[in-house]
C-alpha cells in the first residue's frame, strides 16, 4: 500500500503555515510603514488598594491603685466603690467612754479609738514565714482604745470594752490572743464591762511612782 501521501501531509501543512505566516508579516510590515506603529493600549488602571482597617480605640493607661505595687485598671474596683456607704466609727457606749478617757489622761497623752493591732505590734523573728503568719493573726484585729505618748508616739495602755459579743467562743479566742500579745510586749491592757465605771487614772498614778 502506498503511504507516501500520508507522510507528505505534515510537510505540506508546515509549508502552508509558513507561507501564511510570511504573508501576515509582509502585510503588517507594510501597514506599519504606512501608518506607523499601532497605538499602544492604555495601561491597566492600578489595582485599588483595600481601605485600611480602622484602628482600635486606645486602651486607657492603667491607674496605680493605692495599696498595690502593680498598676491596675479602675474598672477592677469600680463596682465595689459603688456599694460603699459611710457609717459611724464608734457606738454610743464607745463615744461616752472616749469622752471619759480624754478627761482622765494627763497632758502629753492622746486617746486613739479603733486602732489596728498590727499598727503598733510587729512580728520581728528570724523566720520570715513565721513573721508573716504571725502578722496575719493580728492584721484584721483592732482594739477599742489605746493611750499614746505624744512625744514618742508609742502606745502605753490598751483599753477594751467587753460587750455581749465577747461571750461567743470565737470572740474568746480573739480576746485570748489580744491578752497574750499585750502581755508579751509589756503594754498593760484594761477591760471594762457595760455599766461598769471606766477609770484609768490609777494607771497614771502608778506609772508616776
């Protein structure tokens, strides 16, 4: 079987494509010689940049909270501040006793009401952990009155008013701790019951001897 015509088909196709391509090149060259280069296509418009995302509002600077070493936000305690209401520092009995004490102390002494024990009693042992635990035992406890020396600022006498709450077991534990602490640091502590006469003048007479 004669297949020569099949072998020549690709050759003829290539020749024909080449002839057509040459003809197109001649036509384009003639057009350019007559009209010049075709006008350049307009450039593509630049891609539109996306709008920048809105910047978040600046966070307010933290406010240093009294009593803390680290800055905290005011919102941490604002809810609690809204709950606070003033109240009387002293009861009626305590106010009457305060007037009596002020009249009895000699010149050079002050009477201070509702004083925290940890404000004038400080643990100073060799063990820091033991000191911390000892401090926590008295940190939230206060005494009704103390008499202080004006020039030195030291406490010379403690005064407790034992109302009905002192009969409770937990209160008796607290009173035992307070009595032991005063005895250890060498400061006298006087206790008075409701209805009894409050007189501390004997302490100052004995101290003067």
